[in-house]
C-alpha cells in the first residue's frame, strides 16, 4: 500500500510578538524614574508619549500605555508623599499633564517609520513647548494667585519660563534614552525590527 508523499511542513511561527511588551516595559520603567530625586520638571512625561506614538502599531495602545504608566507613577508618588501629593491628584494641573501626554502621543504618530535623530530632536522640542503652553495655561486657570485676565495669563507664562529649561532637558534626555535604547535593542532582536510593533 502506497502512502502519500509527505508534504514539507510550514515553518512554525510563534504567535507571541515581544515588541509591544518591550515598548510597554521601557515606558513604565521610564515613568517610574519620576520616583527618583530630580530637578523640577526633569521628567520622562513628554518622551514616553512621543515614544509610544512613534512605535506602537495600535494607536489605541500608543495613547493608553503612556497614560497608564504615568498614572502608575502618580499613584506611587501619592503613596510615597501622602497628603503633600494628594492635592495634585485629580486637580487641573493633573489633568493638564495627562492632556499633554495624549496630545504628544498623537504628535508622535508623525515619527512612525521616520525616526531619526534630527526628527526626534524636533519633536522633543515641539512636545516641550506644548507642555509649557498647556500646563502654564492650566496653572493660570486653576490658581487664585493669578488674575483671570490677559495680564494674569501673561504672568503665569512668565513664571513658568525658568522651568521650561528643565522640561526641555528632561524631554531630550529621556527621548535619547528611549529612542536610542530601543534602536540598540532592535539591532540585536530581529522581532523588534518592524517600523512599528
């Protein structure tokens, strides 16, 4: 009795894709560095948003993961600092930061498939300016220290200028670590070499 010739089996491909977990891990680790001592506004907030927007294939995850990572770090900061931090949680400044993260993740969509040092620098500058504009507007809107008129708004922006330098330093440093670190990982892990993962 003749048996049918065996057909070569298709190569086995794992359904597990490590890319999204690697991205999420890098973003959460960066967000948790907010627990370390640092100068005011030297933070990964803008960088994690741009990074998520640039690399998550799912636009939903590119928004959710940075926001959730930020929330985890805020909860940890709240537990660490207690009542001193609780006043920030849920306030207008809190929501303005989360709005900046969402907007910067959308801004990061412009880096998809086009990541380069010059582009990351430009988008980091844009994200830092966005953060300055939105959060200082919120500081004016939510603080009795500023009159609710054009002069009060101008005063809020002037008061924020010394902190802008630190925002810029933090965004550039964390963007270099995230984008540069991920580029190095992709050289050694073939599964991460797709433009978005």
